[in-house]
């Protein structure tokens, strides 16, 4: 159980309603409180500033905040609620206000877009800015047009069909996993810990996906499914295989050993795939409960304001919730 709250960032839009309900579930799973945060619109902030400067006692103490009433109505109809729900109206710009309040959070959950925007795009400017700067993990929940749960198609590739190397897994079996994008040599420990903790509280599997680069060859023109191989299957047996793939899986296994020991009840699947890591994770997002990636490029500092290329691409194209996890301690 964590004492840090889950924060839901809302603005009264349909996108933030999805984030609010996702955050409610996260708080219940983690046994912690829920803090619902709303950044007041500019006209409400101007009113507050004017009243303070004029000291006009005839004016109401606060500008009405309809989002507060909306939140109460939405949560009032929920079957289960976490212990300790608070609501805070914030002032300032959306990214800065959420960055400050996120300093003490277990995670911050927000919709992919606020009011307006293009339905074909996943990410709005505020969501992108918060994911790039918040001091806690940020979960971005997609709007309906991007959510695989509302998609009648099943996509392509193994992550969309649930196939494994043996071809025996179905799409129903692949649903609900926590997918972790891992660069074995560079992904910070905080990212791995977040993914395993999420899988633990959900009672589900972690699927670890790493990508490797190989010289172009005719064999790579045709995409092939994930090869999910258990650690005991990595011993040299003289059957050849793809050397880069097997070395990637061995590197994964070494990196995952401490997490397996810490979370012995969390099943782990390992996948090493050729090509673009972001594209593979976007495919995996169609059937995943959550995709977890690190925020920063490893050559940037922990406090960098720029998001890494893989995280950036996954945020813009994913079909399900994505957690962007910063380096919570500067050990780079």
C-alpha cells in the first residue's frame, strides 16, 4: 500500500472523464487516495486576481467551478471509491500547475486531449508538456477514436493477434498484460519497478519488449511475430537462431533478475524483435492494459525537459493507456 495519492487531472471534457475513471481504478488497486485536480480557466484566475487586488468584500469568495460539481456527479455514480478523495482547483498554466502538484504523487493520470482538438491525433499540447516535465509517472489515457477497445480492427503483427513463437496464444490470452519497453543497458530501474508493480497489483503478466537492429536482408521484408522465449530456452543448443535476438534475450534476463526476485508472483514474457521499438510497442498497445516506457533518452540528464524519441512516438500513436516514467533519482 502506498501513501502517495493517484492524481487525476480533469477539465470536464469526455477525455478527462476517461482519465478520472482510470485513476479511480488505479487508486483502488494500489490502496491509496485519489486527488482530483483541475486547473482553473484563465477567466476564473483573472477574477481571483482582481478580487484579491481590490479587496472587494462584496464579491463572492471564489469563482464558481463547475468542474468540481461535474466530478462529484461522476464519482457519485461509481460502484467503488478509494478511501480519501480530495479535489483541488489550481492556478497557473496547466503544465506548471500539474508539475508542482505531481511532486508527491504515485502517478498522474490525464486524458490525451482536452476540449477540442483533432480526433485522429492522440496527444494534445498540455498532455505532451505534462508527460515531458512531471516529477512522477504520467499515465495518458487515449480518447475513444484511438482506444483499441473501440476499434473493430485487430491490427497487424503478433502483439495485435496475441501470437507467440509457438503460435498457440490467442488474442484473449494477450489482453491485459503490462507491456514494458526495455533497453537492457539503458532503461532506468524506476521504469522496470513501475511496470512490475502495476502487473503485481493487477495480477497480470509483464511482457518485456526489446528491439534490435540487424543488417537488411530479404528475410526481414516479411514481418514476423514476437518470439516469446523463457530464460531456460536461451542456453546454447547448437540450433543457431538469430544471434542478435538471442543476445538481446540474454541481456533482458540478466536485467530482469532483481525484478523477478522482488515480484516472484508476476509472470514474465520476454520478446526480442527486429526493427523499430516504438512501432512494436504501439502494436502491443492494442491488447495491453498498459504500456510502460521511460521518459528520457539515456544521454540526457534526469531533469531534461525533452522527451525521448520512443516515448514521444508511443504517446502519439498508442491505442491504449501509456505510462511515461521519469528517472525518479538522478543516478545517470
